[in-house]
């Protein structure tokens, strides 16, 4: 009788343990998935992000392609051409003027301004020749007769007289073209012209400042520039 009872108890224990092990085994994948829900949702998230990224890239490429197809030769207006010619002619007389300042001037400030003119216009002259060739714009090989007359005037002057002539002639010239550069930069539809106008603007502004630093610019010169740039 005792043996029979023991056998029954043993059977119950075995069945109970088996049921617990099955329950534990069935819960393990669910528990793993729950803890790794960050893994599953993360995987799905990365999958969607990747697809979206490829889609955006494809759309971006298509948009860029469409833009490239739409962009044709950029216009070069008469104002653009006149601007390039003016920059070229400015260098053709202002570089020689800067050289004359090194030999004919008595003021160190004037000599310094001359060095700025030589450096700035040498760089602009290289740029204008490159851009004119690219855009097919003919540019002159010599300054205007008026500009050549200014150089001649400075060649015949020395000391304080040279300093005064140099400062006022160059300040008037730079002041007038400074206004033109702003108009070209604001209105030109051509990338090269806008880039050129930006560089010219920086160069001319520097020259205006070093010329004014000489302390020799007359009030009449400022009045001349004002009259020239004021819309009629």
C-alpha cells in the first residue's frame, strides 16, 4: 500500500516538472522577442530608412539631372561686356600709375597706395583676360586716350605735385567704377561675371581706402564722383 502511494506521488512530480519545463520553453522565444523588440523594430526602422534614403537620393539625382538639362549657355549682356572692357582698361593705366608712384612720389602713403594698385590690378587683369576668352568678349590692349593722358600727366610730375595728382585722379576713377561694379554684381545673370564683379568690388574697395589714407583727396574729387554716379 505504501509502495503504491509512493509510486503515485512520483508520477505526479514527474508530470508537474514536465509541464513547467514546457511552459518555460514556450515563454523563452516570447521573452527574447520582447527584450529584442528594439532589435526587430530597429531592423524594420533601418530597412524603411534605407529605402527612404535611396528614394530621396534617386529623386535628388533626377532633380539635379533636370536642372542640368535646363541650364544652357548663360547670357552675356552688353553691360557685362562693357564691365569686362572697363576692368581691362583700368588695369592698363593704373598698373603703370602704381609703378610711377614708386619713383615719382614723395609720400610713403602714396607709394603704398601704388603698390596696392599694382598688386590688385595685376590679379584682376589676369582674371579679366581669362573670363573674356571663356565668354568670347573682345577686350582692348590699351587704355583709353583719356587714361593715357593721365599717365602722361603723372610721368611729368614729381614730389608733392605727383602725390596730389595721383591721389585725386585714382580716387575719382575708382569711385566711379565702384558704383558700376555694384550694379553689375546685382543684375548679371552670368556666373563668371558675378564672380568677377565680386573680386573687383573687393579690390576697388581696398584701393579707395588706401587712396583716402593718403590724406590728399580733395573735396572736389568727391563731388565729381557724386555727380557722376547720381542717377540722372
